[in-house]
């Protein structure tokens, strides 16, 4: 795989990122760099998902800070408590997962039936309390709940582009990835791409690019854009761009079939 990405692809994806940021009104985003997630792992199935995320809190929060695991789905927040499970957010109660006890904290959920929460966003964070965490931007999105494992799609005109890819980044590094395409959605396994904080992304079809590529994208930070080149013998059928927030650098990958 080459270490130099095609200039036309880089330019196209950067323009798409810039346009998406402008569409968001250039709203200042939280300081995502203040929280370090060590790893996010997902296994099992949608009906029995095993999910774990590890976080390195700042030392000053040990023994007194609070760790939070938040699920946002259809406008409703749910907070995970270690002892009570998921608790819907109300104006009178905001439960933490637990008090921070060690330098690396791991939140794990086993046999989680996520069927009713597909499309939900998972955030982790910490602070002296929930509102201090929000005000300080000490949180980040670590996953979007999608069908797992990625199901095969039959009868869709773009299912033929689903499969395994080798992706080259704009730094020259290469990573293995899998992708599933339909006319309406693209799902990409990004678990082997350390620059992308979530193990998989699922984005809806957003329109056609200037060169006829199919563009799948979201409309909120963190921004994900997937480009599918359906022309015959395309060298890089899949391209992916990611930007964590309004002030962060963009990460761009182009991918060839394996």
C-alpha cells in the first residue's frame, strides 16, 4: 500500500469536513482532549452485547471524583450505575457509575440487549459531579450502538462493496477494516484505527459527491464521513474522514479491497 494518499481524495474529504463544520454553525465543542480512553471493546450480538471502556482519570480525582457512563437515545439520557443499572435522567437525580478508585477505571456491561437502543450514542466522562464534568468538557463519545455483528445485506445494489479493506492514513500507517454498505447506510469497523475513538461508526447516506461518489455522513461532532467510489476498478473504493471537534485535526483514510 502506498504511503502517499491521492491528492484528489484528500482534497475532497477535507472539503466535505469543512462544509459539515460550517453547517454546524462552528459551535464550540467540548475539550475532548481532557479525557483519555484506553480502549473500547465490543463483542457478542445486539441481543447480548459485551461492552467495555477503560478511562485514565486525572490523579486529582482519585478517591473523590465521579465516573459517568451516559447513553443518549432519541433525546433521552440514561446514566449507568454500577449497582442499579441504567437510570433515566431526571431533573432531580443524576447517578454516577461509581466514585473513581484507581488510575485506570473500566466500565463493563455484559449481555446487554441493545435492540431498542440502536443508534444511541455512548459517552464516558468524570468530574466532581455531573455538571462540573459538562462545564469542563471532560467527556467524550466512545461508541454508537449499531447492529452487531454487522449483518449481511442481500438484495441491495451496494451490498457488493461490503467486505474487508486495507486502509492507509494520511500519516502513511495502514489498518485493516471491514465495511457494510446499503443504499441508506454505511457501517465501518474502526476498532483497529487508534485515531478514531469509537470501535465502529454507522452513518446514513447524505448525497452524491462532486465526482459521483456516494457520501455517507452525520451532522454532529464528532464528524464521520464515508465515501464510496462505485466506478469500475476503483483503486480506493472506500474513503473515510473523521474530526473529533471544531478545533481538532482531521484524520483521513483511503481503503483498497483485501
